[in-house]
């Protein structure tokens, strides 16, 4: 009970126990709950809200756990305004239920107090290797482990979590929260082999030889897209994902903080205006940069990032300059600025026009945040896996998520391109079912003395 008392005034940025119950009590329990349809993994939102309203936190958590292995993460970083909360009927009165904050409260409480018992399923035959421990890999590992399969997760990084650990900054997603979710998955019996890059010394063929029945590739989009501008290789030009990763590594004390490429008093320009760009901008401010300016080609109201993120960035002093087309990074030995064409906006529904007018924005650091793409390490070292013209892995619908090579499955950003945590989870949940079907069929055929073929 003492532990529970701590949650009564829990976390200023989230809900207190009282606030969570009051918010849950506002739910109308619609006959056709649009919030549930708005959630990509179709979480039983009205059901867990109903339990929360009664104060049954264990029951609420068990309902969430049925669909999600990462509720404390989703409660914080899902684009709720575009999904469950955006679909809530009460939005019509401007008072939609704060579903994300309720989910976060329940998940955090469960994480701290272990309200839901860990049920380790009786083992069924079948060993599965999962490559990548981002939301896709963790979801596959959690779901298959709950079905009773033996699962081993491989990741090149020092800690599990993928972008959750090395991309999304601490102020939006505390790393203790990620560690807690990973621990819950490990407690199901999942083995983690970290600091292990697949596709170099250890290949997929070697994993099959080691006795794995199926392999899931959830390696995300590890490479930054190249921006072919004059001056792009000048010192001071940095990739956003590299910068965010260095900040995360410095926080883990894996590198010295001086190795973080943004320092106090830097004048920083960010090219791109998606969520990664905003995370880089808000992180640069926290590295005590003097000025941070996000520039992009779109109209201000067409910025790719979530409106709430843009507002938070603006409130922290970050400047947004729209309708600029990057032309050249200038500087002799270091970058000193970014030259852009000014884009003319002839009005709504008409195409933007790049003009000959030039403007220069001074900067001693320029962060490139124009998107990511998959690395080809695994594909290059494995026969039979096909990719499309952009390097994304091709998969089949039956069994769901299987690549063109039998027994090798894939999902998440490496298949769909840069998306969201919950999109990767949705894909991974379906792939986990596909893997289970494949492995069960394989084991049955082995019993009959038969072999799986493509
Ligand atoms: P990842 O999370 O990229 O994980 C891939 C894992 O595979 C990594 O751990 C990597 O180390 C490992 N790996 C790669 N290659 C190998 C190899 N050869 N051998 C072993 N391991 C390997 N989405 C949201 O919903 N909300 C947000 O607020 C949000 N913010 C974001 C902020 C940033 C900066 C970025 C970059 C993305 C953000 N996203 C957000 C998107 C979201 O994080 C991704 O869609 C999601 O993480 C994809 O999950 P994944 O499991 O497919 O890949």
C-alpha cells in the first residue's frame, strides 16, 4: 500500500491516480468505439478505461497486455491525436478522452508494482531468432514467447530498444521506461544477445545451422538518406540520427559528453521538418545551442511533424522557416551557413515555385533530417531475400511477413519504411502469428519425416 501511495501524486507530466480515475469516468463507452478502430493494434481501449474508472488497475493492465508489449512506450510516444484520441467521439465537443495518458498511468503503475503476474507458457517446440530489438523485434519476441516458443533476440547495440533507446530523446521517452518494458519481455524467458551484429561474422545461414526454425528481421532504417548538396561533407554537417544516438550514448556514459557534436552557443540549422528533425532541434536546445532554426520546403501548415511537437519546439525558442529550398552549404574549413532559394507560394491548391531569390542562414552546425533508409548488411550476406527498388524487404501475406526466402520473416520499418512505433508493432504482431503458423507446420512435417520447401 505504501508503494501505491507514491502514485497518488505520480509524475507531474502524466496523471495522478485521482486524475486518471476522473478522466476514465468521462468515457461514454460507445457501442461502436471509434477509439479502438483508431488504434492500429486495436487495443481494447473502452475495456481498460472501464477498469481504470473502477480503480481496478491490475485488470486494466491485463487487458492492455493482451494486445501490447510496450504500453508505457505507446502511452508516451504514439501520435494519439491522429489515432485513438483523434477518433474519440468527445472530440466533437473539444473534450476527447486523454487515452494515451491513461494508458501510460496504468503501464507505469504495473511496471513499478508488478500488478499483472508473469505467466510463462509451457514450452512448445520451435526456436526463433529475432534480429533487431526495436518495437518490431520486441513485439515479435514478446508475442511468440507468450505462445510458448523459445526466442532469442540479437541486436548490434549495447542495449535493447532500437529507436526507443537510441533515437527518441530522453525528455520524451525516459530510457528507464524502455528498460522496464524490455525487462518484462526478458522475464517471459526471451534471451537477449546484444552487441551482436548479424550479416557480418554471424549470418542468417549460421543461425539456421545453430538450430533456429525461423528468423525475423526487424532491423529498421539504420541509414540516413543522403542530401546531394555542395558542401555536404564540410565539418559541422551532421546527420540527425547520429546526433540523437550520440546524445543517448553520452547519457549512458558509453561516450564522453564532449563527443556529442552540438555544443553550448552553437548556431544550429536543421534541414527537414519531420518528427526526427523536431527531436534533433529540441535536443540541440537542451545541449545549450544559442539558436536553433528548422528550415523546410513546405508551407508552414503542411509541416510533416505532429502539430503538438511543433508547438512544444516553438515554446522552447526554436524558430521555423518555411518555403526555403536548400541550395548549398557554405564555408571554407567548417560550415558557416546554408544558402537557400526562396520558394514562392502562389496560394492554396497551386504548386509552389522555387525562385532565383537567395537567402543565407548563418550556422556553425547543420543537422540533416530528411529521412532514413534500410542498411543492406543482412540482405547482402543472405541468398533469397528480395528487396524493392528502395531497399525495403518484400514480404508475403501467407504466412504473414515471410520474405521470399522460406523461414525468414520481416516487419517494421525495414519493410514499410519510416513509420511509427505502433505501426511497427502492428506489423510485428501479424508476423508473429505467421511465424507461429510456419513453425508449427514445420514441426509437424518433421514429425512425418518431411521437409519444408519454398
Ligand atoms: P528500430 O526501432 O529502428 O530497431 C531496429 C533495431 O535493429 C535496432 O536496435 C538496431 O540496432 C538493430 N539492427 C539493425 N541492423 C542490425 C544487424 N545487422 N544486426 C543486429 N541488429 C541490427 N514513432 C512514434 O510512434 N512516435 C514517435 O514519437 C517517434 N519518434 C521518432 C523519433 C526519431 C528520432 C526516429 C528516428 C523515429 C521516431 N519514430 C516515432 C518512429 C519509430 O521509432 C520507428 O517507426 C520504430 O522504431 C521502428 O521500429 P523497428 O523495430 O522497425 O526498428
